[in-house]
């Protein structure tokens, strides 16, 4: 066999094998990448499922203890009440369930009611610390429901007025809850009204106004208004801030409302910042901020409404009597009830003096449940609306448009130019006068040379 007829070297098959391995490994690496991305998306989906609301909570009880889907209790200091709620697993998998009590507060910028983690043990500043919940976790099948009971032990030193909390259904293996919105379906809201002297008061402070002119010199500007509203009373309030803008002479310009801020809790504040459009740049303008109550007025005993002792005011749709089937199952004095899962959901608040069926039972003892024939009841059994104040404050601002600012700039610039021109003219006139006077002086000195020549 000649040199040209030699067999091919083994290098080509090796390169072919290596190329083939690369071709085969490319789809494998791609599959690995795709699988990794799929697993990541799957984990993200799983976490979003865990973070989403998979529980639906419904309060259980009669119409007197439940209003608008939340518990409403009128209680005394040192009273112990119990309630029950139904929790449904709306997800497609079995879930471990645990209940958590959260305290309520208002968002500082919007005023929205939100629920946060309960304070440390022994801290009674939040009503969430008064709640005892089942300790054992329950696994709930998909679509199944479970009834659970809770106990609220009101301290003897509890502050008079409204207290709000929420009982939230959470995953038994999930993280601790931080903030839960008031409209989350996984919570049951509990409103407590501790009997005593009630007061509806709020404070308006920190009112500021600032005019923002439009870029179009022929357009109207806007007014930025800020104010802080603080509930200084002991009942929750629905308040509505209103704004009235007028000239410095009192001529009305425009008016606006910031909407109703609902459920402003005692001691809470909200910083309101709003913009009023369509404000004419008419120099100095005056803005009046007025805050009024926008909710239903509480019906309280007349002695409470007029500043008497021992007045008790009910919360809207209060629970005035216990459940007839369970009102006898009240704990012994000094004994703390233990919440347990119950097959039938009931709410059995301990009767308060407001639950009296006898008109005028006790001084300031609450509303009597009599009929129209009780028109001659004693005065201490009569009720009246709680007085709600209205507060206002004014602030002034300079409302000047860009066109006026530009016009003022032109006027100032023109004044400077005219002043400088007048100054140059004055200097020129003075120079001309000086030259004229020098020429006159030289003319008056003309005969002197002629006298000299005659002397010679």
C-alpha cells in the first residue's frame, strides 16, 4: 500500500467523539437549568401560597354579640368572657392551624386599622394580652372547618372605653405574624367596651399649608394641606376632615373633604396630607381645617353623657345578655377558664349591669330593656347621645402664580435698569455742567493777557 493509501489516523474519530459528547451534554445542561428554574418558581409559588390567606374565620354567636362580622362586647373591669369562632381551610391541602391574638393600631399616614403582634407577656397595654387561646395545634383538612373557643380576661385596672384586638388564624409551622390588614379574611375582630365614664374627644394640630403654582401662568394652582388628628378620648371615632379656602378678606374660593377616617382608636394619631386643586393665585389665602365626627353616635346613660359618675355606654350592637344555652357555664371566682375546641360555636359574655331587664336598675346602670309603657322610668335609666366635639384651625399661605413671579422679576429688573440709566444720565449732566462752568471760567479770564501786553 502506497503512502497516499494510508489508513486515516485515529484523531478524527476522537474529535468526533468529543464533539458528540458536547452535543449530547448541551441539552443536558439546558435541562438542568430549566429544572432549576422550575424548582425555584415552584418554591416561590409555594411560599406565595403559604403567605396568602388560606383561612376563613367566622365569629359565632347571636346578633347581640356580633355586628358587621366582628365580636362586640360590653364588659366590666375584671370580667371574664368567652367566645367561639369557626375556622375553615380554603386551600387544597391539609394545614396545621394555630390562633394568634394581635393588638390594634392605626397606620400613621392613612389611618387604616391594622393589627400587630401582641406585647410581651405581662404587658396589659394591649387588649391582645387579655386573650387566652387554645395551645394545641389542629390540622384541618381541605374544605373542613373547626370550632375553637377563646377567653378574654379583662383586668380589674383596664382603662375605660374601647379596646380592639383580632384573633388571627395562622399556619402552625409558619413565621410569626407582623402586620395583618383589618379586612383580612383570616381574622376575627373583637371590640370591647369597658364600662365607665366615656368621652369623645380629638385634637387637631400641626396644620400646614403650601401653595404650588401651575407651570401654565394662566392655570389655577394647588394647595398642599397637612394636619395631625389625635383621638384624645376613650372611644373609637370616625372623623371627617374638611377644608375651606378663602381670600384674606373672607371671600370663599373652594372647599374639599379628605374622606372619612374610620375607627380612629383612643390614643392613636394620623398625619393627614392632602392636595386641593383649583386654587386661584390671589395673594394671601386662608385655609380652615375642620374635623367633625362622621360615625354613629353612641347611646349612653344621661349621667355618663353629662359627666356623672359610673356611666356605661354600649358599643354599637353590644352583647347585653349571654347565650341562654351557655350563660350558666360561667367560671368560678378566681378560676381562669381554659379555651377548648367546641363542636357548636357559641359566644357567652358574662352579663353586665347593662344587661339588666329592669328599667333604672342601679345608678348609671345602663339602658333599660323596657317597652313603650315605661315612659315614667327613673332618670338614671334614660339614655342620650354621647357628645362629639368639632375642632377647627386655620393657616395662611402666599398664593402667587409663576406669571406674577416673572412679572415681579421683570419689574425689579426694569427698576434696576432704569435706576442705572438715570444714574448715568445724572453723571453725564453733571459732567456737562462742569465743562460748561470751566468754559465760562476761561472766558471770564480772557482780558488778563491784554493788560500784560500793555504793561510791556
